[in-house]
């Protein structure tokens, strides 16, 4: 029987969490035909052995092992093997709700290209916060939706808050150059092909914050290069067909100058060496994507904090910027920093 859903689970050294992840998927299956493709991306712990035990117990769970290539490469391997009508992604340290498939399966009868659902974020202390999209439908609206990427977190920021029609994805793959923010580029591509997108309010996914994850607040030395590739990939997508409209350019500028630059400058401050911090701030200011966005037109920051940050940044007053960021960081959490 052809599976209704293909669930792709990338795994890398997740021995502490993979059992809970797979248990949640097994509990949700019930009478729905699914396949679970677990991609072991070169784990050096016991993750592979744990998954093998599940593979022996459940005929719909399949382990695929490969050399380490990163989350995008692992997901791409899953996409190349998926046989389901719909595809979804579950990270190995996360869980899905027991009614995941029972809520989504009836919606598949309408053959939507993408279904967006809600999730909860579970902190390392166990605190839970739910994020639920507004119920809506979009028919033949990809052009308008692609002008609001910076404002539409539910649709563009994550791959694991959605199911995708396999025919819509076709040959679409994650950009393996990008290890942070790859979901956004993938979703922009998917939305550009979508004819029907449905949003439901149900909370169907639990995202667990884990120490040492890619989104954890620690210095990331390759982040600037990553975001340059991210920018290039996004511009390439928008440049197809009718090209870059003024609205898309405005959205791109807001996305990178307000969100990404804030993230990059915060990351620079996590470097232990002051001279290295200043050098990285200088590198961010001189990056091609920042210069391009400034040439297109800088958006106006909406808060005093961002106004000061961007005034100092644009004026290349890096020592003052460093002092300002350090001052702000003492009085607030890293709430402005996130993976997109």
C-alpha cells in the first residue's frame, strides 16, 4: 500500500531523544498508512542502534545511514526516497501530537500543496509556549505571499510545521550550502509552486530546545558566510519569472537588515576576543548582501534599540556598536536571535 505520509527524520547523535521522537510518531499512526525514513547522518553515538530496534519492531520505520553532510543533506536523502502522497519533517529531538495524522489526513482529500499547523516550544526548563497560525486558505496567491516572507513566520520559517504535497515538491531540495535558515529558502521555493495552501490552528508539533543545537546561543564562526549564501539563494528564486518587484525588495531589505543583521551582530559579540568581535562587525558591514540591501533602501527600525544599533552599524562606528550591544545584552535575553 502506498503510504499517505512520508515522515523524514534526520538524526545526528540524538541517542537521548530519538526514542521519544519515534514513540510519538508510532502513537500517532493509528489507521493511517505512513512510512518513517530515519536518516542517520553519520552519528558517532548509539542513535543508529536505537533506530534499528524500532525498524525491527515496526515495518513502516526505515533506517538509512550516510556520511555526515548536515541537516539539509539528510533531509534531501529522505526526499529522494519518500513515496508518500504527503511529506513532513520531524527533528530527532522533537515530537508530534497523538492526533497529528488524524487532523491532517482529512485535509489531504482537497489536495492542498501545503498545510500549515501550530506548534509548541518547550524550553530546557520545561516551560511550554504555543504558537498557532490563523485559520486561512490561499488559492493562487504565491506572488502576494512571497512579498511577506519577513512577516510570515508560520509559513516560511520552519519545515516541521507543515505537510507538503509530494507532487508540489517534485525535484525541490534543501540548499546544502546553508546550514542555518535552510528552511526559509526551501519554503519560499515550495510556496512559489503552490496553488492551494491551508492553515489550521491545531497545535500538532512540540519543538524542544536542546543544549548544543544549531539554534543555541553560542558563537557560530560560519554564520556570516551562511547568510550570504542564504541571501543569494533567496534573490535567485525571486529573480525568476517576473523578477524582483519593489515589494519583494522591501521585504528582503527588512528581512536581512532588521532581522539577520541583528542576529549577526549578536553572534559576533559571542566571540571571546574583542579584536575578533570588531573584525566581524566590520565584515558584516562590508558583506555583499548588506551593501545590496542598503542600495535598495534601508527599512526604518521600529524600536529605539534597533534604531541605535542600525545607526551605529551604518555609520561604521563599530566600537560604539560593540559597547551598545554589550549594554543591551546585560538587560535582556536573546529574544531577538533566532533561526529563520
